[in-house]
C-alpha cells in the first residue's frame, strides 16, 4: 500500500505531511485548511495553494491505486498507507465542496519518559506506577476525546512489555504499527475487514497464544465482546475507548453493547478483569501557551469481597490544577502479587512529616504544610488520639492516603487533650522525636503516658499511640473546665 501511494502527487500538502508536529490535516468549505499539531493544537492556515481541484486529483489518484471509484455513485473513499489514513467525501454529498481528512499514523513512539515528565504530561510516580502495572500484566483501558493521544499512550505502555511476551494487535484501521516499531519482537498485526470480523479475528488470535492483545479502539458491540472474551480467557489487553472520564469506562462499554446482557453481571465482569482505567485530556493551556496533553485520571476497578463492583480514584487532576492521590487497594496488590510483582502498599502516597520551628514567623509558619500527604496509618480526624503528637501538622479534613489541599493552623510543638471535662494546657515539646505510625507489633505496651490531676483526683492515663520505647513521664498542668 505504501508503494502504491508513492505515485500520488500531494503537491502543497507535502510540507504538512513531512512536518512531524502535524498529526491531522482537514480540508473543507472550498479551500479551508485546518491543522492539528502536537504543540499548538488546532488552527487554520492561510494561503496554502490547496484548493478543490488539487484535493479531487489526490482522491482520484488514491482511488486508481486501490482499484476503486470515487464519483457520485461512490461518494465515499477510505484510503490507507503505512503511515497515512485518508477519508474523502465527494462534493455531491459535501455540498460546499469536497471534504478531506488526512491523519498521520507514523511507525514510531512519540512519547519519551524524560520529555513527558518535563512537559507535565504525567507525574513521575504515576508514570512508574503504571509501568509497574504493565509489568504485572494489568488490563488497562485508556479513555479520552478524539485527538487526545490515547493511541500514542497505549503504544508507550506496550513498548514496556517484556520482550519475550507475544503481542497481537487487532485493528480496523492500522495505527499502532508495533510490528514495524519492534521488528525483532514476536508481534502479529491483524486487521479486520468485511470478510474477517472482530469475532473471527479474535478466535484466530486466541489460537496464536498471545500474552497481550492490543485493540486500537473499542467502538462497537463486537469490539466490546472481544474485550470481554479476551480478558475472561486470561489474556491481557491494552485498548482505548471514547469516554468523558476513566471511572465511566465500564458503563461506556455497556452502552456500546447491542444485546440484553444483564448490566450488573456485565459490570462485575469488567470490574473484576479490567484493573485500571486511564483518562487522557488534551486542551489549549494558557499556562503553557500551547496545546497540552496530560494524564488527568487513573482509576482502579475491582469487585469487593461481598461481590460488589466498585472503583477507586487513584489519581485525579482537576482543571484548576489540584491533584488528588491515593494508594491502590488490596485487590490490585493481590493481583500483582499473583503475577509475581510485589508493589508496596504506599507506592503513590508516602508519609511526610516535618518539624516546625518555634521561632518561625507566624505568617509563614505553616505555609509549607498547605500541601502534604499522609500514609495509610491509623489517622482520623484531629482531636482523636491517633492525631496527637509533637511537631505534627494534621488537618481535620485529612483522609488517610489522600493528598491534603487545605490545612488549619495547629498548636506548634504542643499537646492538647481534654480529659473528663478538663483541658490539659498546651505544653511546648522539649524535643521533636521520630514518628513511627501504625507500629506492626501491637503487643508493645504504651510506656508513654500523660498523667494529670483534676481537683485532687487522678484522671485516666492518656496513651501515646506512636511510642515504641519507654521514656520518662512528661508533666502537664491542668486548667479546670467550669462545665
């Protein structure tokens, strides 16, 4: 096919075809040329020398190369080469002139780790987490709008599969080109057509014994069934789908079905076998002054022990730039362990505590604590015993394993506790000590206690939940409560 299209004279279009920054070329409305680029998004170009006669000539040349006709009787023409996908609509249908869309599908991986991290395409910890999941053979579906870069992202993920793992790609239009990108790997590229449907190709695909099955896009009921049958038979998949957010991927799959399969049964199947959903967003960024693509959401799907289909948002970035990060559930960790990959429970969110100096100016004393994370320890709302310790800033809105956006100003280096209607005064701590949350040995006694006296009576000992070694008793003073 590539050799056939070398005979096509693209004329002034050639400058855009040779530009690696250009991904799509749209021609319509009697002479308008619109480009979609990696750096600037979509914009119109003027004075290109491209007009209706040129586009009609290109259409006729493509049709002749393929042995097809392009006229009023055959007003639609699809043409593919190794790196081009073209669609023509005859002016008998497009009443304001021939309409043409040319999409470039180069046989290369545009995404590079250093570049996408530097351009804020993805956070480093999310990047490493996803590659770890690929190593652990997680089934991943990538959602996003047209042109957001979904296919490029699954090509990037596929590039990090093990070299000895066989890959079969199933596409209705060739876009992945993994067989050309990795010519020495065991990769089979299959293409559906009027003779071989998704179902037919999938049956043959299973007999080829692949480790990975890559569907360029799930956009039909047949493709949905191919996904379901692939994952339920133990094969691993990477694919894309049109959806407005990652958490809606299962319901979007169901909406594409044309059968009366019970929705709860279908959703449980997807949640059980598809481990992750990733959403890619593309938009013009006023911050970067260019078209910007980014991973805006990562969601884990799972079925609970009581057989409920649920999901957990592991990462989300809102349009105003706020980010939420949480650690994966035990279900994902267990699946990865069954695949021989050990993932730390706090891979995404690690505990970060810092000392606040007493002599800091009050205006900036807690400014650096406005954004921090805590790990999966016994942390609840402030005021409960788990939150009391010296030099620790814990927000009352803090949720375990969640990145905190807002924080309230606590007492610096102090302990505050209410005991039997009496309040222990804030006593400046002598020396900040290391915090060891959620000690594994729960049989260690609570050597650190605070004993206080109210009206001549000894109150209950207040345990220090983080203490692991004995230390001298701390003295406190009591202020009686009139209530």
